[in-house]
C-alpha cells in the first residue's frame, strides 16, 4: 500500500483520525523509504510501541514492601555472602568463621555445616567469599589460607571438597562465576586478591571435568580431594582450562570482580581514586588481554553493578553519590544520582524494571528510576543499633527479596505481590491537598505516611513515612507560602515540615495527651486548631522560637456544645466553626468572641417562642438565633434540641469569596454540608439560612469542596460517589422565602469503592480538576465534567493535554454555557467597618508564615463601601489579584439602539492630502547605511558609552596606582644611593 492509499483508506476504515496523522504513521513504518508498506511492517511497529509502553509502565511501578523480618541468628561472625541455588531451590549463607547455613526457599533453616580444612585449623582460617557453580552443581569457597575449595552439591556426603586450588600468592577476597547458557561447558571463574591482582580461570569442558584428573585415580579415590596447583594452571598442564590475569590496581584490595559475556570483559574495582574501575577485554584466539579501560573516580567506590541491556555501570561512591557510566566513556559519568547523605556501600540493578537499588552507610535504602534519574522510593529502617558494622546487600529479583546482613544478623525485606487494584496508599487515605507552587498533590493515610505526586503525570515524587509514629494523620494544611506542610494526628501533636522531610516545629495541641484534631487553619498571625472538647486552640506565630510550641488561651472560651468538626475563615476577621450537633458559630477573630449562632432548625423553636411571647420576643429570621448579650451564653440553649446522633453534623464549611457583592444583593456567601446528605447556603451578614437541599439522599454524612471561582460545588458520600453542581447563579440574590430547589447537577459518577475522605480542586490552565481521596487507599484525579483522568499509583502515567469541549449532561438537558473563569479573581472582603489594606509579601520559607498578618480593611463612610470595593485589590501570597472582568451576569442586556449614519473621515475622502507617493525635497532619496567594516574602524568613545561614575572611579584607581609605583621607585633609588655610599 502506497502512502496516498494508506492516507485515503485508513480514516475511512477506522472512522477517526486525519490524513496528516496517518501520513506521519506511514513515515514511521516506512523506515526503508520504499514508499510502500505491508501489514507485517505496520504490525511490527505497533508491537514495538506496545513493548516500549509496557517497559515504561513496568519501570514506573514502585514496589511495596512487607515489614522487615529478622532471620534466625545462626552465625557467630560476619556473613560474607548469600546465594540462591536454582537447581535445589535453596539459599546458602556463609560466615567468616566458616559456617555454612542451608535455608529452604521459604527461608526456614534446614541445616548448619562447618567448612573445615585439612591443612589449617578452623580457628585460624577465615572464609572470604562464596560463589555457586550452577552448571556443574558445585560451590567455590575462598579463604585466607590462599586457596579456593570446590564442594560438590550432589554427593551423598555433606558438601565434600572435590577440588582444592592452592599455590595462590595472595588471599582471594572476591569471586564471580559465569557460564554460557547455550553451552554449559564454557564458563569463567574470576577472582581478585588483596594485592590488586585480578585472575581468571576459563573452563572449556566444565560438564566433563573442571580440571584434568590424574591417570592413577581409581574408583576408591572418587571422594578424595584433588589438589590443584596454580602453577600447573598457568603452565598449561590442565588442557581443559586456561588462565588470565592483570595487575592494574596498584597493590589495592580488589573489592569486586565480575565477568560479563556481553562485553566479553572482566570488570573489577577498588576503593582507590586511581584505576578505580578496570575493564579488561581479551582476544580469544591469543588468550591475552588486548585492551584495558580504567575509570578514575574521586574518593573511590565500594562496589558496582552492570546492566547489560542498558549498557550501564552503576558505582557506589564514597562521596555519597551513585554514578552511572558508559563502559566506553571514561571521562565523565552519563548520570549522577544525588540523595544519599552517607557513603554508598551497595548498588544493584532491578533489571526487569530498569531500576536501581542503592544502600548507604546511614542505613537508608533508595530505589531509583534510571530513565528519569530520580529517587522514587526511600526506606529508612533501624536495621541495627550499632554504628560500626560490616554490611552485605543482596537482591533476589526472582523472589522479590532483599537480604541485608549487618555483621552476623540477616534482615529480610520481601516485596508484596502486585494486585490488579490500583491504590495510592496501602492504608485508607485521610486527607489530600494541592500545592499550586510545586504543582503537586499531597496525600496522607492512617499509617502516618505522606506521599507527594505530580499533578501533570501522576508520578510519585517522594514519600515521608512514620511522620507521627504509629498514629494516623487526621488532617493536613499548607501555610500561605505553600512551602511548609502541617500534619495533625490524634496523638495530640501538629508538626510543621518542609518539603525535604525536616520537621521544624511541633505544636503541643493536646498538652502531652491524645486528642482528636479535625482541622487546621493557618492564618497570618495565628494557627487555629479545632476538634476536641468543644474548644478552639490557638498558637500565636510570634511564639515560634522553640521546637516544641505550647498553645495559648482562646479568649472566647468553649462555646460549642459538641466537638468542633470544621472551620473556615473570611478576611479580615470573620471565623466560623461547625460542630457535631449542627451549630455554626460566627466569631470575631480579632476579639476571639462569638457573636452569633446559626442552626437550620432554630427558626422553628424561636418561632414557637415568639407566638407565646410575641410582646417580649424580638423578631427573628429563619435559621437564626438571637445575638448573645453580655450575660447570655450559648450553653444555655435547651438541651433537648441537641443532636446526639450527628444527623445535622457540619462536616465542612466553605466561604464563597469570589462573590464580591453579597452585602448588596443579600445572597449566600457560606456553604455547609454534613449529616443526612444536606448542603446549606447561608448569609453570614444577615445571619440567615438562604437555601438547603439534599445532595445525596440516604447517604449519611457527606463532604464537599468549591473551586476558587465559585462555579462548581463538588460533594462526596460514603459510597465513593461524586456529584458536581453548578452554583454560579445559585443564591446570588436575597429571597424572602427559603430556597429548597437544588442547583443544576452537572455530573454524577463513582471513582472510588469506599468512603470519600477528602476533596480538593485545582486549576490546570483553563481546566478545573477534582482531586478525591478515599478510604479504599486511592487518590483520583477527574475533570470537573466527570471524566476520570487517572489514579495516583497506576502503572501508566498520564499527561494532561489541552482542554476538550465538555460532554453533555447525563441528568437531562444540555449543559448551559459557562464563561471562562479568569486565572485570578479579586477576593474582596465585605464589611461595614473601616477598611484598609496591608500588603502581604511572600518571603519564602517558614518566616513567611510566621511574619504575616491578617488584612484588616476599614471604611470611614459605610455608604462608600461599594464604591471602595471597585477600586481596591487584595494581596494574595505576595501578588496583587486584579478585579475580575468576566462577571457577565452584572451587565445589562437590552435591545441595541439605532446608530446614525457616520460620515467617512477626511483622510479617506481626500487621501492625496495625507499620503504622498513622492518624498519631500528636503528628505534624501537613498539613505546610506554604514558598512560593518566602517563601523568597526570608527573611533571608540568611552565617555558616551560608560557612566561618569565608572570613569571617575577608574581614573582615581589609575592615579593611585601611579602614585604607588612612583613611591616604590623613589624608595628603590634611595636604597641604591645608600648602598653606593657605604
């Protein structure tokens, strides 16, 4: 099929896509530029793309781990190595004192076998390493006796020593064994010693015999140990094998050595900064080293690992860095992984996912994404209390197990089995926030874990574990600068973190006892905490000098009758709190006194009392209790009306700050939701309930959030269902009667399987996104129109593209057109007192949160408040938000008046008066532009180029230099004259 045919047929057959897109696809398939492709070519490209997509998705998966497990301590000295035998499905561990531990695949101890020596006693021999010889069912053990023993695993006896290689000049300390999977006769045993020598034994007939057997051997001697001398191997006496060696490490201990078949080279390393890593290639025909590549790494390395598919060498540096090297480029690494704060002592590739493990001296394990060179997981566990230890790290990729040995103690980290259900956290998610500064989503769970996600891709950036020990995180908040994170927990503490995981302060909310913390409000002068014992706890930011900050007394005292569940703040000084019994208290944040209480059913009680005491009781409005006088208290309300079952509980409060004309129109500016699925709209200036409706019938307590433009109300219920309501035109004006009609429902969908625990919105360009967390352990991102973008933690990352037209509503009728909300809307405070503006500047860091004050606005004339609002701005996070220009509802729309005929301007009637075709006589016809050469030869004028101050300073410096030089010459002349006179 030609290009034209492909572009013509494919849109018709598939029904979507443009001809240009299929033309680009054709060019990708037609790599040979034959101007014709076949179905095989197209299918091959599709399979390759799917394979790359699958690899990318697999590399993005972050493994989840079970609790660390300590294996039985059978060794008395340092564990030197741990291996897994595929043939027998057993683990082997060997320690310095020569004790071999045999473990079942389930890590149950099977037996302990001491490795003995005939010539040297066990007490004076140290085992240095152990490697398996899988193709011949043997193991090789190196020791300080300068010998390598080969033990048979298939013998009837317990690991008899079959061969013993002696005559080595130095002690071998590291070994590696490789065999050819296609031809098991080919194998290579490499080892390095304490004198910097790297040696290799190349076996040609390994399946028949590793070494030449003596001709005098009989059947009775089959179980005896065969002694092999290194000189015999070098001289070529054993025809079934050959030897290779080099001494490029300058008498430094060889810490690690491997042979890689893809490079056909031996890679070795030391801790020296000279010849740190050496690659030695060999020519098979001559059996000699033909090329040696040396890497000089500053401060040296502890160990390395090689990934053959990526062709990368990862080194564990003593300078706290993990470097990625191309074997053919020695000048500089291709990548440097930063993050460890101590020397890195182990690295190992996770080959299936193209990830890398690294372990440092401070017992921190990190997992790196090689493609993006980012740390995607950090595990810090108190593996051992000792500061001095010999560490061994081994990752068994086939079983998903990490073994970390500290001296003689073996610790196990097992990877959890991956399930099809996508979850963001292992435990139920309790709270979610959006950080617009870093464009990150922050989520917390009941296991005291805080995770950070990129909103653009869904990728996990970092994770803080054990923030409050074993206590859950019940709520979180960001400071105004969005550079500090506050986490609250039932342990009675609130901690202030930076985004590097450092805790700056601890707020002692519960006075060293456990209390419930339901919400944290970070204002400019104070931090307000609500939750337990019907009280408000306040922290003054001026007192944030010590690490442990104590609370101060709230002047208004405990005015609620039940626990406070939520709070909201409207600048400059309005604070509202909602409680379990449905009460909403309005406070003056400056005086810290409550002056009104709102309740949806107080109207009925007060209305009944006004009937019997019409002459004594003042007129009250619906949903309003009388203001508190000096001698009254909110605790005096009839106790029979207290809601003890939470049917009217206020779970969330939110101000409609974008509604700037509420004081004039009398509409709603406060929204509450909670018990029995109700959502209520209030006007706090008139202290009345404007509207109420059931958002989720029979759902119990619900939660909500409102976007910054106050166009969308999002509600969530215990079943995991979300509803998006259009409240742009809802309750904008005052109504004599209470409104029970709900606002238009945009969309209803269910992104979660369990209770919605927290909701948040964020603006992504011109789009509004909904971030929802659930008790099912997942955090989802959805369009405000109801389409699910993804769940944080899924294998495939998303990429939020340009907005698409919104779909049609699924609740009947078309979706009405909505004007594009501007990026920033002026949030103006409406009060009847004097107003003034205080500029809030964002200085960054913790100081910005502790040195900001609430904006207090004053107006000398109450009648001029409306006029003043049109001219004022509000400072938000250091910037000025302009007044919105998209409030089309405030424009008057009427018929257009007829326009009288407009005469043409004179320059159109008489163009010759204004536009001349010929230039004037005084103007030159051709302007000659100076050439570059002439410009360069022009005189250079310093006075016209530099400011006078700079020229004066340079002139004074020259004068001072000349004076100094002249003085020096005079002194030298005087010395010479005095010397001549003497």
